[in-house]
C-alpha cells in the first residue's frame, strides 16, 4: 500500500487502488464516492492525474450554481468508469 517513486500517474494508480481496496473491504463501491479532494504539487501533472483517476471513477466537473436549474453545484451521481 506504500506510494513510492516520482511518477504522478503511477502514484495516482496506487492511491486509487488503495482507495478501491479499502472501500470494497468495508462493503462499499467506488461509485459511492461523493467527493474526492486532490492536492497536486505541480499543476503540469493535473491532466495526467485526473485522466488516471477517471479510469477508476467518473469525474464530474463543478458548474456554477443555477446552470442546471437545480440550484446546487451541478454535481451528478458518481458512476463507475468503464
């Protein structure tokens, strides 16, 4: 479960695999995630990190309140990728 190396894609895969393992061990599913906070130390890696995360979960972009008519942040229900 340790995260090693300097490759942001490999680190993201390891984080998501660890998260998936813990969630499933507790009887949940990755689709049950409501919010995931990501801290990226180098913005140049953002696209690769999000693309990698997207192979585990469906990422939803926040939209300004009111655009979807629901009055919320416009977040949809999470779904499994693939």
